C-alpha cells in the first residue's frame, strides 16, 4: 500500500506515531495530511485524509481498490492452514495510468493563521435541488498561502451539510439543462471559478467537482442532446489531459464537440482578463489532439510537459459567432 502511494504522491520526511504520512493525492496538499497505518486486529490497512477527503476519493486518486486494504497476513502467526483451505493469492500491483506523481511544492513554513473559507460552490440537480458543495480555502503560512478544497454533501433527512463527496452532477446544472433545451453552446471548464466567470459574462458553462481527471460518464450523460460543446483546456499538462478525457467521454453523447484554449494566459479567466471575447478562444485542431492523446512513443499517457499549441489567429474565419443565449 505504501509502495503504491509512493508512485503517485510524496511521502513525508517523518512519520506521526504509527501513521506513515503522505501528501493527499485527492486534493491540493502542501503539508502531508494523508495517514496510512496497518491494523493487525482488523487485518486491514487504514487510509485516512485528516483534511477530510472521503476514502473513496483518495483510493481512486491513487488507483487502489478497496479490497486491497484487506489482508489475512498468514505469515504473522494466524495458525496452521486448515486442510483443504486455499491461501488467498496476493493482490497484483496496481498500475498507475494517466496520473503524474505530485511534485512537492515550495516549503511554505509553519502555519501562522487559521484556515479561511474564501468561496463555496453549490452543486444542484437540474431542478435546483442541493446535492453538494465544493469549498475553497486558504491557510496562511510563514512563506505564503496554501490553497485547498474540500467537499461536503447535502443530507436531505437532516437538512444539513455533512463532510464527504457527493454524486456526480454538473456544476450549474439548471443552466446546462436550459442551454440544451434552447440549443445554445455550452462551455466545459476545469473549475468553478471559470464557470462562474463565463456565466457572469453571459455564456452557459459547467464543470465537474474535483477538477482535472474527475469527469465521469455520469457527467457526460447530463450533456446528452447538447448541440455544441466547447471544452476550454487549461494551458498545462493536466489541463490538456482533462480536456482530452472530456472530449472522448462526450463522443456520441451530444452534437459538435471541440477543444479550445485561452488566447492569452492559462485559463478562461486569464482570457477574459486580457480583454478577449469568447469568440477569440483558440481552437485546437483534431490532429493536435491526436498527438497529445498518443503521448510519447504512443503510450497513451498524454503530454509530459506543458504543451504549446500554435494555431493561426483567425478565430472567426469560417466559424460564425456563436449564439450563446444568455443576456450579455
């Protein structure tokens, strides 16, 4: 288990009691908050994110199955093997696919203030019923600010928010449903900040909770019937991997699907901040997407460095201005 985590994240330089500490792969973590220890009485490895990430999200990010947490440990003196009893074979190592090891961030030093909530993004059904929230936080340190996220779900029986993940629904689902019904294009961004920025400017937009790498078939199904979907790729490796994953997931779900990027900067917010209009997003041609999808030596692992796409700046030639539908 420890070896599997070492392949996808960074181990702390020192442990805490029985806990082996790691940077949690399920959220932005500059101070190791994931603990792993073995409980011989329960014959189980305990995996716990002390920042509140649900266990299933941690295991998914590390490509570890729940059943891999359990082990009979016959070598630890559980008595002789009974006649006819077969020893359970050891679990095969978990392959790590399309996941880059998390690089250690700069040392921010000691915490010098309380964690503060700076934004709350509420996810609802298309009927505007609450489902979950993504909460963005900042924590001041000696040498900078640590940014973080956590999720919580709506408990309808108690009518309160409880810690943990929630079912896969698209952000701003009512606007998505309306845009599909009206036949307007829909932007798919990587994060909630860009979605809110797009909607404030008058363009239907959405994203999935958890950022890059978390788009699921359930999300794609909620875009079924969309006439035109524009995926806005963040200008970095994980952003392009995410955009390609969303693009592939949407094949056969909706109408025309294309991938674009900001004309200036990393993301859609940078694009707007630079004074660009939505129709000045730069389209990434299909052959470029194919190259990124294949990756080096055709291993299908995506770009190994921040990609740079050069497309002639002719955003409106042969591509009419889109009718986005919202008042601007």
